[in-house]
C-alpha cells in the first residue's frame, strides 16, 4: 500500500536553479494538492487539481507551476528557485466524492533548501 | 472563505495531565473540521474529524474534540497525556462542497516526564 509517494525527500538548490518535486498516488484519487510548511505558519496551499487536465491556484502559488496529465501524478515545478522557497513540501490527495467530509492523505514530505 | 486560529504555538503538559489544544474557525458555510497530528520528520495523519451529527467526536489515541457552533470552536482534548503524544497538531477547516483544506498554524505539544 504505497499511498502518496513524494520524491526526492531532500534537495539542495542554488538560487535560480529549477527542479521538479514528484508526487504519485496509487489510490485513484481525483483531487491532489501541494502544500508548503513553514515554522509558525502551518500548511499553506500552493496548487491543487480536481482531475487530470485541471489545475488551480491555492493561497501561495507564485513561483510554482503544476500540471496534471494523469490521475496518478501531480508534479510541482520551481522554475527559478529563491531562498524564500526553502520549506518542507507536502503532497496530499483525496478520494473522488470526498469533497467536504473526506480525509486528505499526505505524503512524507520533501525538504527543500535554496541557497 | 474559511480560516483557522490555533491559540498557543507551544503547549507543555506533564505526563498524565489533561491535554487541551485550542482551535477556533471562521467559515461562511457550515464547516467540516479536522485535527491532524504530525510526528517529527513525517507527514500528517488524521486524528479525527467533524462532519455532521454528534458534536463530540472521538479519534485515535484517546483524543476527542467538541464542535461548538456558538463559540466557533473545535478544541482537542485528551484526559491523560502520554509521552508518545508529543508532536505537532494542526486544526483544519473545509467549507461546503470544496476540496480545499485550510490549516491553522499548528500547536507543538511537549509532554514532560
């Protein structure tokens, strides 16, 4: 039972570099989302998707790009990394029909440091 | 729009003492409320949730929370703290038919021996 899988778990970047955080789920969940976690600020929603081909912005989308070509995968791209993007990133998904009452399932997180 | 306020970024209790973590929410529609726990270097795990019906909700590991609409609160309690309860706890709210879950800033629970 893999659930939500994130890679890499750790990454160090230099300012201006680009990278992609990968997220895959094997539960056939329609809804997937990316959060960033910073001390004292809880989790803030970056982008989300309600199905293949459909994405939308969350609370803090600037500097990030997403796409959803399959139900399983929802990668998060940093086009030009900045120190302010140093954070722990979590991918989470929810089953179709789970709007409202459904539980979010989380990956284990990806810790990104931008120098 | 929805928002969550968690009072106290750190709460310290003695082992065996009552745990009380406070959460107040704001929602323009009837809310669905959640408590998640995060152990060090791990993702978040659902403790309990309120959807409809009984306002006192029981979760895993002996935790429970009560939805009080008049106070817009959803405080988390546990009668007797255990060392293994040391973690960070997040309250979250979702409104209506939305998928989006909005989190509070978290409360770190410390349990003293």
